[in-house]
């Protein structure tokens, strides 16, 4: 284990990336970076990290912001529950800890939106505590080097890897050690085509010696995707359009979107326009369907969103359902919307439809 640590730490000293959250031990900034980087590539996450730290330099600044402002700044990152939990926890820390991030691991772990990995990363990097941060990169490095075939997505597997990681972190600089392991997995021991011949561990690596790189780590469960069909209505009346806030317990909660009708399949436009819920939005005699976009696909981890946008122009204003919000088109970019609608709005801004 000493040789493993020594080689990993030396590699990290030579090849670690220059990332802004590595220049601080501020637990707020470490927490922010870890939440942003969940399910997010470093290059994309860096820009959001810089925006958040500039807009909200302290926990109290984040806590005092409106949720709409936080979601707008988060727009495009996806997994919006992360932003909502971030905002909730900032307010909780401000109220219950006087704005000071708690130092004890069990208190960090108790915060909403923080699991064992994130709590360990904060405790080790910010407070020099020996808690191993075991993410996908660490699973992969340990599995391949030590030849562990126990599935990483089982309770038994997680226990084995966590106990091994806990042994490895003893007597080290825990923050550096955790970051070194994660960085090694991200850059050297990658999921596909790892750079084994340039790896300082290859002579002692079980997977390399036994040609098991593609077999390790083992994962049992496969992600199944749910197919959904969203029919969005971009309704125009003069300079106005209408939005609706998603308040249900579902994807994109508290984001805004065009009025949407969800169907069980790729329904024809004729069948769609005959639905009573569509007639409550647009009355045929007072409107014209100007354009029906082709179906597009927006992929989420567990869902495949099939969507299209139907552009409708009203000749006279209808009485819209109470949950609809009338918005001047020039103000529409002030609202946090899902990525797929952001792309649509940006494209239409370029053509002068939303300015």
C-alpha cells in the first residue's frame, strides 16, 4: 500500500490539472465545486464554478439569493435538484451554523444534497480529516490495481472498496491523497483505453498483468431509460408569449417552460390539436399554427425526452389557465428554462424572434 500511495502521489505532483478549487481550502468553495462537478465535465463545470463564486462569494450571499436567480445561473448544467439543494443548504447553514460551514464529518453528511463521497471530500480537503472520497474514478483505480471483482454497485462491493480506501488514506495528507486518486482515475486510468504503458503502476497492476482492464470494475445494474413525449407550445400574441413553472415533483422542478402537453407517443399534430387540454390553450378560430418542428431527442440519465415545439400565433388573446405567466419576449431570457428550450430560444434570438 505504501508503494501504491507513493507512486500515485508522485504522479499527482507532476500531472495534476490547474483547477481553481485546488487553490483553496474554503469548505464553501470545495462544496460548491463538488456539487457542480457531479455528472458534469471539468471544462463545463469550471465556468459555472467561476460564475457562482463571483456572484455568490460567501454562503450567506448564496442563501440570500432567490431560487429563480440560482436556477438561472445553473441553467444548462442539468440535474437541477443539485441547485435547489445547494440553495436550501446554504440557507440552512446560515440559519443553524451562523453561516459557518460545519467541520465535523457527521454534520457535513447530514446536510441536504451531501452524500458520503462529497462529505469525505470536504472533510479531507478543507479540514484535513482522514475520510476517503470514493467516486467512480477511485472505484476503477482500486479495482484494477488490486484485482477486486466485487461489483461496485452492491452493498458488499461498496463496503470492500470503502474499507480499502480507508486503509490507504491513513497517515497521508488526506485532501491531497483523495484528489490524487480521483485525478489518476480521470486522466490516467480512464474507463476506455487507459494509458497503461505510460502508467507508473503498471508493473504491479493486477488488471494490466491479467489483461482485465475492460473487465474491471464490475457493475451489475444497467440504466434503463423511460421514454417521454413533450409537445411544447410557443404561443405568440404581439410581443408576448406564455410560460409555466414546473412545480410537480419531476425533472426540472421550478424551472420555466412553454405550455406543454405530454403524450404517450409521438402523436400526430392533428390528434394533438383535437385534445381538450390543447383547446384550453389555443382556440382554432382565434389562432394559426405557423410551424411544427420535427421531433428532437434530449437525453437524461434515466429518461429519453422526445420533444417538438409548435409555434402558434394568436389573432386575439385567449384567457389562459391561471398557472400560465404572460411574458414579454424581450424578457424571456431572464427565466431559468431547461436546456432544450434554452437552445430553441437562442436559435430564435439569432433569427430575431426573441430579442
